[in-house]
């Protein structure tokens, strides 16, 4: 019984030593391969963080005829199924008291409790309503088609575009800044916002991940083997306060809607930008 067991143990020992030699040889080979591997050179593509800064709608959109018809139907259903409000209950109570007063069944001591009647309240509200003047949906900037103004197309999303020098050409694009080592791409986009305007603009960034990207090559005049082009990563942000203003740079920015982007952006760039824009 002991002999078979000893043969089995010796066989296992020989197998383990063989495996150990093979494993050690593989480790030595891998270490030599890593030492011989050349260091990676810097990428010829520059990384840029771009800011898609949007001004949200300030007013609701005008209803279409179908929407107006549906709204009227829902309002009628609401009126038919709703309960009386406190004001309506008070109006019914006063109507009953007035009927009792005409029939000489009314206790005049209750008049002392109600100084202001429902009809008086409604008259006051009517006067305030007549004094109210709704703001104009069409602003002066709309009439003049001043696309540098933020006070236009109040019911639409507006997107900030800037004009930058790319080689010998002036190109319209979303504001962008080159990435710096040690910062995140969102940090690059935030730095873009801070350097945009002489006036402080506050914005809320939507997430830490890019909403889109675009790759392009530099013009032949400035392109080199170590500087082929750039990869742009877009980040969305909603404008909370402030406006774009740079002294001496009139005509270098516009606030445009999604449909107006085609008047400024190049086709390939426009295609990438439209992929992440929603105009609800």
C-alpha cells in the first residue's frame, strides 16, 4: 500500500518542478520583452474640450391648432369633473344668505363677520387683470435679427458659437480650449467657460462624460507629423446667468437656434453637433 502512495507523491513532485521551471522561464521572457519594448511617443492629435453652452427657453412655445383644441378639451373635462374650490363654496354660501335675506329669514349679525364679499373680491381681481399687460413674445432683437443678442427667440434653446482663427481661415465653432495634463476633459470645458467672457457667466454642466466628439486635421500650412490635427470632446452646459461680452470683438459670437447652426458651421462639424442637440 505504501509503495503506490510513494510513487504517486514522487510523480507529483516531478510534475511540480517541471511546471515551476516553465513558469519561471515565461516570467523571465516577459520581463525581457517589457524592457525591450520602446516607450510610446506622444500622440500627434491634440485634445480639446469644447463647450456647448445653451440658453434654455424663457417662455413656453405657442400652441399649434391641434394642441389648442386638445387643451380646450382637457380644460372642459377638468371643469366637468372637478369639485368646487373654496372661493366657489363661499360664493354659494353668500348666495344662500342673500336669498334668506330677501325672504326675511336672514340673521343680520352674520354681516359683521364678512367685511369683504365675494363680489367685491372678484371686482378687485378684475381690475388687476385689466391692468396686467403680458410681455411681448417678439423682442427688438428678433425684429432686427440681432443674433449677437441673448434676448431673442425666447421660446427656443439658443447655442453660443464663436469665431476663431484656424490657420488663415475664420471658422465658426463651439467655444473650445486645449486640454492640459493633469485635468479632466470636463475641467477643460469649465476652463473654457471661465475664459469666454469679460463678464462672469454661470452655467450648470450636464454630467462628467462628453456628449459628443469630433476629429479634424489641421490645414496643410500648419500640419506636421507630430501635429496632425485635433480631437474635440463636447460638454453640455445650461446658462444660469450672465451674457457673452468681449470688448473690441464685435461680430465674434452669436446665439443661434438649432435650425440656424447651418448658417455658420461646416457640414461635417454640424453633423456631429446635431447628434447631441435636442430641441424639445
